[in-house]
C-alpha cells in the first residue's frame, strides 16, 4: 500500500510540473508578444485590413461648418495662392473658403472653391464641401462639384461626387491629430474619385515665396484608379497647403 501511494504521489507531482510548465510557457509567450508589439493609436486601429482608413465614426460627430485644425483652415474669407512652373508653363492655384454652405447627405458643409490656371488659361474650378467633426477635429470631405475648361469653354465635370449618392461616402481630408504612418481615404466615390493620403512626416521645414515654415506636415497621395500616379503635398501649421508638386505658397489671407 505504501509503494502504491508513493508511485501515485510521483505521478501527481509530474502532472503538476507539466501543467505549471505549460502555464509558465503561455505567460512567457504572451509577455514576449506584448513586448514585441507597439501599442496602436485609436486612429491606427480604425485602419482597414489593407491599412487604409475608410471609416471615420461619423455617427459620433457633432459637425460644424466653420473652424480649423492644426493643418486645415475652414473659415470664410481664408485664401491661399500657390504658383509655380512645370514644363515651361506657369501654374496657379487659388483656394478660397467661401461665405457659403451646402447641405450634403444631411450635413451642413462649408464651400471651398479651387481655381486652377495653366499659362494664364482657366483649366478647372471646383467647389469642395467640408465640415469639421467634433470632438476629434477631423476635417471631413463630403464631395465636390467640378467644371473642367478648355479654351475658355466648359467641357467636362469629371471627378464630381457627393457623399450619399451612387454609393459614395465622406472621406477625411485632414485628421485633427496627425500621426506618422497614418493612411486614410480622402475621397470614397467608387470608380470616380478615390484619392488617399499617407502621412510621411510632421517635422519638415519648407521655404516658400510666402515665408519659411517649420513643423511642416508631408503627405504622399495616391489613387488606386491611377496606380502609376503619386504626388506629395506639404502643409504648415495655421496655414494649410503650402506646396503641391511644382507649385508653392506665394500668398495667404486670413479673415
């Protein structure tokens, strides 16, 4: 009887050792995984499987049509002018925040007009619709009306879209909190407009005809509809867009 108890006791001890060793291994593996994985921000957690954010929790937003975040100004009267040269031709872009609003998909948005010229000739006028989401301060893009010109005549409205129509949804033009590596859709109009941006850096310095700027935000913009195209844009705190490819900020007017 004593030998039987002794053998049974050894068997129990061995089983306990195995169980304890297994638990210790699991705890160690979990701790190692936690140490190897950097914590994700809430915005990064919202990115889709292919790492591009396309959902911005708009149902939680208290939208306003006037205001600003660090890199995006949405106040009537605000205007920036960018100029440059490409292939020997003078380029000019004037962006103006209008004292005008438009209801898009049930949301009051602010109208921002963009006017582009090449060699002094008008090539495009677009009316873009934005609102700020509170409390995140994300600048949300609800669409645009586009007029394309050739030789002074309107020839196309290519690229026009509005959230809530034809399966289109609002995108994010500029996050309220910028994070290097953040990727997000600016336009979500399937087959029409699918611009998206990746934040490359937030501490660049940039010299423009309008001045020198620090803490400049740099984005890389791509479009799955035109995979061969890529462009970089630069934004200054309290100013907004200061460079887009060949054109740089030459003047800005605050209301």
